[in-house]
C-alpha cells in the first residue's frame, strides 16, 4: 500500500501537463527578459548619446540654429566659433550617398527578387540566393578599397580622359556605387522572402485570367508583397545612411556643400570616425561634436522610420 501511495505521489508530482506549463512559463520569462534587455540597451544608447550632445549645444561657442543651417563645418579649427559648426555639408554628403546608392540598389535588388521568386527554379534559387547574400558578408573596408582601386580608375578613364570631366580621387560617386552594391543583398533577400510569402492562389487566379508571368510578377505579386518590399527599401536606405568605413575611405574627408558627386565629400559617419581616431579629449568641444553629429543622424533615421511605419500601415490595410 505504501509502495502504491509513493508511486501515485511521484506521478502526481511529475505531472506532464505541469512540467509543460512550467517549461512554457520559463520560456515566456526568458523571452520577456530578452525584450526588456533590448529596450534597456536602447535607452542606454539614447541617454549616452544625447547627454553628450546636450552638453555640446549648451556651450557658448555653439549655436543650435547655426548648427542646423550653417554651411561651414570646421570643428577642428584652431579658432572655435559658432560659424565652424554648420552641419549641413555633412548632411548633404550623407544624403547624396544614400540617394545614389539607393538608385542603384533598389531596382537591381527588386529585379533580383522578382527573378528569384518567380522565374528561377528551386535548384537555381538555392545557388543564386546564397551567392547573392555573400556580398553582405564582405567587410566594408574591402568595399572602400575596391572603390579606390577599381571604380575610381574606371571613372577617371571614362569621364576624365575621354570626356574631360574632372574626377577627384576621393569622390562621392565611387563610394555610392560600392554602398549600392553592398545593400543589394539586403533589398533582394527581404523582398524575395516577402514575394514568396504571397499565396499561390493569387498567382493561379491571374494565370487563369490569361496573364503572362511578367504581368503576374509585376501586377499581382509585387503589389501583394508591397509592405515587405517597402521594408526592404527602408532597411537598405538606412544601411546606406549609416555606412561608415566604405565612405570614409572612398569619399574623402572634406565637408563640402556640393551637388557634384565627382567631388570629394564627407559624411556624418566619416566625420565621427575621423574625430574618434584623433586626439580629441573626452569632454572637449571636439569630442562632444561627434555626439552632436550622431544625435542628428539618429534623429534623421528616427524620422525616416516613423514615416516608413505610416506607409507600411497604409499598404497593409490595402493588401492584407
């Protein structure tokens, strides 16, 4: 009797349903902890960034209006004045890289995604997609030197020698070309995943109405996957805006108010690298200037994400 009682107690204590519930609770707590940790890290980054940036703007040598509207960026000059802290040349250089690289990567990435999703066989897709994603694993320093040793010499031969158009050794166009190549895998992979998630019934319905494969791809699949494609575009452009080493090496370190992509420029990230590798002491105006530029870059991407979220919400309401 005691033996049977002990056995029943053991079975009651190790109830499979109770063990399963305990396991699910542990998993839920662990996942909740991961989410909280991510939020805390984000809050810590924001506090560390904006605390130094606010200190920069509270200095008497800095004027916020001049910082946002000024066209002269010389924070490392020997004579410190508000006129030296106009961030517009860095913003213009950053946007120039993003626009040119986006105009290269977005159509090529979307075209690659359409081919992989709608035209390629399963075997060919299994070869092409990993090969395409290998581009994302190449270090950005390699892209920078590729721009200097390959893209810029081609530009000099074609434009300078043949057409007489001056091309700087460090120029925005070669940097934007390699950044565009760099973000093609991001756009292609995410867009292809979104298009593959479109139900097969939509394709079959279009084929039943007599549509061609190209019409099905461009008029049915792409609109149905538009929210995912827009997400891919936004992630790719954000990657281009935040790129550092490739543009630091290929575009130069001259903040310039120019719209000529063949001139040398400096982006916001390139300036941060320049000062970080220098001898600017912590707490100095030069050291705090990188936090001010970083905060400006953060706000640019934050506003872009807000706009993109509203666009995604609108298209989800239409197509889902």
